[in-house]
C-alpha cells in the first residue's frame, strides 16, 4: 500500500513536471514568451489540473473533448484569447491572404483528393485546426438537448433548496442559479456556433495575429444574410402578415372542410412554394407559426411531430427554387452562372412542386391514423365560453391599409436584400409604423429573429475557413456522386456555402452546376444548420419538443422527403437528358 502510494506521488510529480515543461513550450510557441504574470499563470495551471492535460497535443485535447469535462474547453479558449491578445498575438506578420485563396494553393499535379488535402494542410496547418473547431461546434449541437435538460435539473434543484430555506416565490423567481443559466446558454442551439467563434478566434490569433482575425471578421466574412433574416423574420411574424397568410391557406383548407389534416397539407404545400416569391426565411416563419396553431397545439406524437418538422424543412429548402432570388443557395450562383427566373422554372421549379406534393401525400398516407387521433382530441375539447380571449389571439379585423403597408415593407426588404443600409433603415421605419398602428398589432417579436441571426452569423464565420477542403471534394466528383455529396455536405454546412464555393471551382460543367445546386437544396432539411431558414423554424417550434429539437430525430423525419426530392431532381434530369 505504501509502495503504491509512493509510486502515485512519484508519478504525480513526474506528470506535473511534464505538464510544466509542455506548458512552457506552448507559451513559447503561441504567446512568444515562456512566462506570464503570476495571476494568469496560476489560473492556467489550475485549468491544466482540472482538464488533466499532460501536454498540448491534439490527441490529449481530443481525449478531453470526449470526457465529462469537455464543457471547460470553451472556457479555456476564452482565457487563452485574453492571454494571446495581451501578449500581442502569435508574433507573426499580418496575413493579408487569409483564408488562402483557392487559386493560391500549390496543389500537387495529378494528385488525388487525399494528396491535395494533405498538401494544403502542410501549406497552412491552420486549415486542419479551423475545421476541427467547426467539427467540435457541430458535435456540440448534438449535445444541446442533454445540456438543456441538465440546466432544467439544476434549476429545479436550486429552487427546491431555496424553498427548503424558507425563501418566498418572488425571491426564488428573481434568484436564478448561475450554473443553470450557464448550462442553458451553452445548450442553446442558436448560440452554439457563436460560442465556438471564440475558439476560432484563438486559433487564428495563435497561428497569425489579432489584425488577421479582425480583418477576417470585418472585411472577409459577409454578414448580409444573417441581417436580412433578422429583418424579414421579424416582419413576416407580425399579426397582419400571419393573418393574411392564414386566410389564403384557410381557403385552400376549406376544400378539405378545414380539418387538421387539411390545414396541415395546405400549409406544407403552399407556404414553401410561396417562399419563391417572399424568400425562404419569410415562408419558414409563416409556415412554422401556422403549423404551431393548426397542428402542433393538438399534441401530435413525437414521431409525427419530427416527421412534420423534417418535411417542413425539406419543402422550404426546395420550395424557393421557382425563382432565382429567394433560396440562399440559388442566390449564390444566379449571377456568376447567369441563371434567371426562366432557367429556374424550367430546370428546378416544376420538379420541386412535384417532389413537395408527392412527399406531402406520402406522409399524409403514413400518418393517416395519427390525423384521426388529432381530430378526436380536437373535437373532444370543451372550452369555457366566458374565458377571456388572449390579446394575441383576438379575431378583430385588421384594416386593409395596415396589411398593405406591411406587404410594402416586406417587398422593400426583399427588393433590397443585398443592401443592409436600405433594408435595416426600412425596418426602423417599420418599427415606427407598428407603434403608430399598435391597436392592430401584437407585440413585435425580436428575440427569436436576433438569436437566429446570431446563429447564422456564427455559421458563416466558421464556414468562411472551410473552402480548403470543400472545393476540391466537389471538383473531384461527377454529376450523380456530386449531387449525393452536396446533399451530405449540406447537412454539416450551410447549403449557401456549398453553392458559393462551387462558383469558385474552375471548369465546372453545366451538369455539375445543376447537380451541386440540386444536392444543396435537397439536403437543406436534414439538420438545423443545413439551410438558413431552418433556425427560424426551430426557434418557433422548439417549445413543442421537450429538451429541444433532437438532431438525429430531425434527420430521420427529413430522410424520406430528402430521398423523394433527390429522385425528382436527378430522375427527371437523366430521363429528359
């Protein structure tokens, strides 16, 4: 026993020495100095002990990432960011070509995809680190639901402890648990990619310097799309717009006697196709709000709930392909490749309509019995006629001039989608109008749109450093493999990023151009990050999914519609030549 104890002490001492040596090496490499101020040094040593880091190799950090202490990694990155900035960056010169342009890589001639990627990593080791950070962010999204559940558990325990201590409910309400709020924050899907931008910042500063990161954020990454989504989502969710959409789809649902299944079919068919004219984010917002009222409020089974949200995401992703300006992945290629509205209608639009209708009919048949149960649950409810109607649910008419004004503001936003000063300025005027017409409005919801915008901003920030591997992968594939590959890649990247990178690939044939866009829009419903409007839908409907929308269940719900759309696009392509 003593021998074992002594051995442990000697091992512990040796391990500590190794840690100190590796820490010094790390600081020399990244910070340019082997020493740090005493308080910072003490803090760093404590983090190393807590994480169990013996060295700063990728293998050690990967092991930590898979452990129960993985939540400490973002904290480490935050602290290191301060250290690096305080030390003046990585000691390198300002890198004006960051990320490295695709044409500037010295790729081996005649080499396969593996040798090209290996060469690019050797030329710029940051490529691997930047992609690993992105991979960790994606893995974090899969852990969002357990983290949120953990937050609820901590909150409940905290409140019970306060009640046992005799605290009032008012005190408990205003005394939240910091730990619970922290877990809730890191479990918020819309915040995840923004959180991991901190890690990306540390990596860029460590490999280059602060000026490089600042230039990347300020001049390289384009945040127009996140800003546009915030504005269009806020306008589309207002009472006059939603009521108008409800009236239009209600007339179609009336042909099915306005049953729950009639509303379901009408919303999932018309709203996505409407996205080709009012943009996909607006269509997603309207569809999600109406589905919440006409379908999800009737408590469908979890299987049916996930099938519906998966179908919604896929339909919206392909529903914007009737025009060249509504779907983000199409918008990215329209100008470089000369695609106009006639081209989209002939090559994509009618195939999308066929795919949407077939997928809706198939899901209707599969869940026909579920609809019957929803109908029984609906008819069995007995509401108190004397109960006051919520202000948000009132049915008083909205003057036509108010609705028309909202439509004009939406049209202004869509028309000026590429000019933030114009559509943001218009939004400020819109806020003023909603205040003046307050009697006909509900509360303007801005929290959800801002969170969605933050999500997309984080996503495009990470996506901006992934071109080094995505572009050669796309270039190496023929039409059908390219379509399938683009579908898979879209699940882990924003589909607009996939198509944008395609415009940078030299020598793309017309068939390859068609295949990559078809794959990008087909795979747009597999995950929340696959298509820009998806976070808007999740933000609105997440309250119907305990613990949040599960990524695996969402992918399964979207799998069948994805296959149908893929067959529609590529089947007709080969059939018609």
